[in-house]
C-alpha cells in the first residue's frame, strides 16, 4: 500500500472516529438538555421550622410556663421572595391551637388554621394554599392559646433579646402579644415584649 493510500486510510478512519465522537456528544447533549428540563419542572425545596431553627437550647433558656387566653407570635421578614406553604405549632400541652399568618403592615389575615399541638412530635402541621411573601416586608405568625401553658424563650443571662434573629431565608424582628377572649376570631396582637418569645408557632418556606 502506497503512502497516499495509507494516508487516505488513516484520514478515513479518523473521520469515522470523529463522526462517532460527535454523534455520542450530540446524544449526550440531548440527554443533558432533557435532564435540565426535567429538573426545571421539579418543585423547589421547601424548608420547614423557620422560626424554631433560630431558637436553639444553646442560645436560649426555654421553660414551660403561663396560663390564660392570649394571641402571640413573632414578626418576621423574608430575606428572599417566596411562599409560606404550611403552618405548624409546638406547645407543651395537647390542645387545638389557632395559628394565623398576617400581613403585619395591613393587619390582614393571609391564612389561619386550627392545629392539634403537643410537645411530642414537631409534626403538627397543616398545609395551606401557598401564600406569597415578599423580601423585606413584615409578617406576623401568631398562635392563640386558651388556658394552656406555652414555651418561653429567654436569654440565659436575662435582659433584652438581640434582634434581628437571622437565618438564610428570614429575619425575626420582634415579638407581639395580646390578651384575648376564649372564643372568637384571631386578634392581631399589639403589645411588644423585648425580653422573651412565647409559643411556638412556625411555618414552612419555599423560596422563589
């Protein structure tokens, strides 16, 4: 076989290998595109326990205390746009508790559910129609307890709480409470406390 024939044979073989390689690359790109499309259609992650994750035993002294009829909860601001997808509560005594999500600026109820709460399982959760919340806007998550104890979170050394309490997705900026009657609609609390947080009501958050 001549040099030219050898060269043609080599070039032909190389061309076939390149075609095969490009063919495999095209298949891979189609596969990856399909995976990307499928990934884009999957629901985004939902992160539960947004408030309780900020109130650890190492940071706060936690006691079971209180009685009477109250509506109370935390004011928070999302750090990113997203949706509240579920409400939950953790309380020392078994009972039915009303948990309400408010637009704090307008005092408008966005969602309100009754949850059977107790301190054995932090799974006392009710899914809600997703409520859009905006970054930097204040919201309130309150719980109504009737004649039952609640958890109280204070600094180990006492004194003022250091606000804001911040996570990746929210900032807790304050705590409100109000005495109320045993039966009736949710009441927006207006009294401010800076030395403790009681409850606990919580929610799941899905960032946009």
